[in-house]
């Protein structure tokens, strides 16, 4: 994302506010930038110095106020905004705009309260955090600070989540990108603005609305499938009752047939035992002989 900006300038100067142990400074130096950081934590600064990184102890806002106008190519602050009161954050954004060159970039990364576990729990594990910053609020503050374009980049999410056919409630609670960054550009270089806009779209990420919508759709599909199963079960139950009624009907017909057969057998036995049957026996024998 920063490659077009690096090609735009002769000297890529970068300032990292709250540089910590200096991981980002190392990445910038590896890409040929003249990078330096500031932090208030002496232990973190010592780690930077051991690795040969340029870092000093200072307050972020004081550092920016001491810099000349249009003197920096890139200003970054990773997980610093949530430590600042609102007024101080607003002044920091305004000073960053003053210090950046036309086309210069500002990157502010912070925990994402759109992630329910972050916004309700893990954010408060750091007692120095002031309050969660919704992405739309930080984006508005940056735009209000005179930056031409400000894009929200959702970060650190599970890349496979968007490809899953089904999601769980756990995914809704924890699956939203746990961090986000607002990346803004100081106006004056149209082609850099367009390039930044295209790059920002490639980051993707997951939002709570997206996951809730997918989860609701999934539940609706399951409900429809359950309704279809219920309807099929009712049809099978009706067919079972019809077959059961038909079976009872056949059983009654069978009982009637058995009763008729029993009566016929009784009548036949009565005929065979009758006097007329015995008296006509010689006649039947003669008839049978004549037929032969």
C-alpha cells in the first residue's frame, strides 16, 4: 500500500508514534525509509536502541508540534489512539495533517469494538485504555482533521471465515476483525488518492453486520429445512393413519369372510349328516357310474 507513496518522493521519512519495541520501524528501514519512533516507555525504547533503531522519549503531540510543516512522508500510530483523550486525539490528527507532505499518509490502528469480545472484554485488559473507538468515529475525526480520504482497513481476522459455508454463534461473537486501521491521505496528489483507495479495498475483513447477516440467513435456511421436514412428517403421519384405517377395514372384511366360511362349513356338514343325503346316496353312485 505504501509502495506508490515511496515512489512519489525522493526521501521517504516516517515517524511512528508509540513505536514500542520497534517492529514497524524495522520494516520501514528494510524498505529504505528514514524511520524514527517515539515512546514514553523507557524499557521499550531500550529494546529499540539495542537493535540500532532511531527512537526517543517524547509525547506524541509535543513531537508533532515541534516538526516543520510538510516535513514527513508517513505518520503512524499503532494502538495509541485508544490511550488518548478525545481532545488530544483531535489535536494529534490536526498536527499530523500539518506535518505531512501533500500525498503523505496517516495510519492509525486501534482495537475494533465491532468485535463483541474485544469491545466488551479484552479492550479493558489494559487499564490505560480510555474507551473503545468505533471505526466510523475515528474515520470521521480524521476527515474532520482536513484529510481528503480516510479508509477503514479491518485487520487480523480469520481469512478462512469468509469461505466457510456455515458459521457458528462463536464466530459472530469472536470472528469480527479484532483490529482496524484508518488510513488517510493529505490531499494534493490525485493519483496517490486513487491508488490508496484501490489498495484499501483489497484488505477485506469482516464486520459484525456481515456475520450477523450470514448467521441469520443460515438460521432461516435451517428453519425452512425444519419446516419442510415437519411438513413431510405430517404427510407421513397422515399416510400412516390412512394405512392404519385401511388395515382395520381389511381386518373387518377378513373377520366377515371367516364368519361366512364358518357358516358355509356348518351348512355343508348339516347337509352331509341329513337323512336325504343318505337316502340319495345310491342314486348319486348310479349317476357317477353313468358319467364314467
